[in-house]
C-alpha cells in the first residue's frame, strides 16, 4: 500500500485521477532537514579548526635536546603528548615557537625538567571537540541518514517518528475530482439511504428542527469493489463538507498507544470542522471482535484503538453535524459493541450489481472512451455476472489498453471480450504454453466439462472454452453464460452443476485411464455443492429437510470461516455417506453420458486442441452435428 500524504479515499488506481506527486523526503520536511544538518556540521568543523593553535610537531629526541640545551620555556604534560613553548622565537611572527611531541614513558622527565628550571604543569587532555564529533555528531548523523533512507523507502510512514500520534487523516483536497452519486451506479438502495445523510450534513439545524434524528455512525457493508469507498466520498461530494478519511489499517502502528491517540486526534479535528464526515475505511482492521486469539502481539494495540473509538463515538454529539461513515467487507467479524445503538447503528448494504446495474456502471466507466459502433454494453454486462464495480472499471480500462496497443481508433467488442477474459483469469500467459501431452489432456478435460454442460437438462449454454493457460492454477476454463440471472437453484440444477464439475475428471479417466491433479478445484467445488445440498438445503431424502451445522458464513463474501457442529458423530457419518452418494451417483451418470457420446467428446477435444479457444457457436455446431 502506498501511503502518501494525499491519500484520499480511493486506493485503487483510478484511471481518470492524476494523483498528486509524492513528496520527496529530501525536499522540505519541516525544520529538521538534511541540509540543516550538513550546515551545522560544517560550522562545527570550522569552529574547531579555528580554535586549533599552530604547533610544530617535533620528535621526542629533539624535545630532549631542547631540554638539555635549556631552550624550553614551559610545557604542559598530558596523558599522551607534551605541548609547550620554546625560548626560541619564530622568525615570521616574532612569538615564541610552540611545539608538540608524543610523550614517552620517561621516569626521568620530571627530574630533568626540574634541573633545567622549566615551568611545567600536567593536564588531562581535553577531548571535548573530538568527543563531540565522534561520539555525538557522527553517530547521530549516520542514524539520521539511515532513518531518512528507510523513511524514503517506506514512504511518509518513516517520518512518523517525528509526529507520532499526529493525525494521518486528511481533509478532502479540492484538486481531486469531486465524486458525486452520479459516479456510482447499480447501488440505488444504498444511495437512497445515504441521501438522508447528505441532507443532514447540508443543514444539520434545519434537519433537527423538523424532528430528524441522525444516527452517529453509518456502516457500509458489502463485497470488495462494490463502491463503498466511492459512495462515502460521494456523500462528502454531494454535501460539500470536509472529509476525514482514514483506513483502519492506518491505525495499527508499530507503537502501542499510537492508534488510540490517533482516534482521539481524528475526532478532535473533526469536531472543529463540523459539519463534516469521518470516514473509517476497512473498519474490520480495528473493529474485530476483542478477546480472540492473540495474533503476533498486535492484539493489545488493536484493542486499545477499538476502545478509544468506542469512547469517542459515545462521547460526541451527532447534532453538531459530525457523521462517522465506515466501510467493511467483513461485517461478520466486527465486535458487537460497535453495532450497538449510538455507534454504527445504521447499516447500509452495498451489494453486487445486477444486470441493469452493470450496464449503468459500464456506461460510467466508458464515458470518456471511444467505442466502436458495434459495441453493445448490454452484451458486455451479460457476459459479466458476478462482476463488481471495480471489476467492470477494470474491464473498461483493459479494453482501452488493448485497443490502444492494436492502434485502433475505437474500442471494439473483441477488445471487451479479451478484457473480460483477462479480468476473469488474469493476464494471458502466452509464454508458458502447455506441452503437447498436457495440451491433449487439458483439451479432453475441458471438453468433458463442455459436453456435460450441453448434455444435462438444466446445463447453461457454454459461452466459451479455452485451453490457453492463464495466471496461476488455471490451465483452461469452460465458461457458461446464464441466459438470465438466477437467484434460486433447484435440486436438479445443483445435481447438474455437480455433473458438469465432474465432467473434466471423468473425461480424463475415460481417455487416459488415469487422472491428473488438474481436477482438484473441480472436485472441491463439487463436494461443496453436495455438502450444502445435504447440510444447508435439506435436499437429501435420507436426511430429510433439516439443516446441519451452524455455518458461520460471511453473508457477503460467501466464505466460510468456521462451522459449529450441532449434530452427533453418528449424524456426521450419515452426512458424509449422503454427500458421497450424491457425488458417486453423478460420477456414474457423467461416465455413462461421456461413454455414450464418445465421438462428440473426441470431436470437441480435437477441435479445441487445434484452435485453443472455441466459442459457444462452435461448440454448438459440433454437438448438434451428432
Ligand atoms: P470498495 O470500497 O467497496 O471495495 P471502491 O469504492 O474502492 O470499492 O471501488 C473501487 C473502484 O471501482 C471505484 O473507484 C470505481 O471506479 C469502481 N466502482 C466500484 N463500484 C462502483 C459503482 N457502483 N459504480 C461505479 N463505479 C464503481
Ligand atoms: Mg474500499
Ligand atoms: Zn476442470
């Protein structure tokens, strides 16, 4: 993550925003800069050399000779050297000559000095200046240099030694394009709810006179990339109020207590600027349930920060016009205390966009692009079920880049197709093409999925099959395109889904007599569907319409992070048996289907191996010809 002083809300590089240049560490950085240091060092050096008195350096033997000759006026005996003046005059200056010599261990010296009537004293050598330079200035200089260097590497975070606890939240800078509700689409419900917040911020007193009651905290929840951060910025843009933006992870510092100090500071600043918005992005970074397992010692710090946040939220009066907006994609892990009345008591769900939403979002992100007349955004939207706003922005961007690379005047449908593939599976890896053996196998594997998808009753039509390796882990893929968006799945459909997932592995087994590791992900997904059918959807006749296990599933990410087992060991065995049965039933079904249609499978695989990518029509052509 790039921590710049200009961090405003969006972390993802937004195409249309010219980010202000990052501050260079060597440039102005308050009163304590490298130049001050260098100048000070030079001054010290000059000062010291001006203090130094010119002395002749003479050997000890010479010193003894002068002594014997009675030519020494006086001397000072130090630990390691003897300095003094001669009775001889310097020709140029007319002053007594000064000398310095290295002192030897000479027990007779004092006697000799007495004999010749030399005035002598002993003194402890003064190392003041060299001490200053060697033990203070140089080490500190080195530390400073090292630290600046590290600071440069880490961005402005390195400078935080100087302003620990100072706030990193920044007021909305106006040179960033103002974001309004027009820039977010497909999230109409969320916008509707946020309009109320905007109304309140525009005119807090008026709002209250009418009896409106404003919640202190509004929590935006939803999957990553759906536009939560965007919406928060839009609220500030619409209301025209300052925007204090800080990310949950910014609070977690290397020093204990800094996070809490930051929270205090943030609220203090905000109160001065009311009406305004405090936006805490990624709230889950500080707001995780307390009392969990200690992770890498960072636990105390987070708890302190969270406690401070709770204190601040309780302590301020929302009628003054400060609204705390917050966003997270893990509302399930938040500490319950955060969701109590008077804190983030209003939750707004920012969900994945539907077809119409995706069309609108694509319109927004292609506003400034030149599209060829044949481009139909509706088709692009149809091709991208499950895509969130950030993905779609990415698709538009990739399409523009691809078109530019091909020196086209406008972005074509083909560019969008390629862009979607890229976003789905990561950039195409032309270099790591499969060896002929592997290519043969992957062709059959993908053809297995494809053929089963075409053969089972509820299978959605295959839109595209590819054996071009992409990114890590995906050697090929079969893409099905639902004819319309589905929100429910029947048992039949789920069974067919499992069959399609198994298709790849079974095809490999039939053709090559053994299986490869390439089906791991397919099997994982098939097992998960089957387990859900038994445990969550009550679709197993034997187990009956019951659910088993209380899943702690994140509503939004669809990821499970734990399961509470609320059934007996025996039931567990039965569940396993049922899951196994569903899988094996389908396995048999797929095996029969593929064996019966072996000529089709061969034809598909041959064509796929040859062309590497088959479109839906091509697949249909082959399957229909039978
Ligand atoms: P989140 O905070 O929910 O993870 P962001 O707000 O950071 O998502 O979205 C990242 C980018 O994706 C935005 O800057 C915007 O360009 C695009 N985007 C996301 N959602 C939308 C949307 N609903 N409408 C338009 N653009 C969107
Ligand atoms: Mg975000
Ligand atoms: Zn597969």
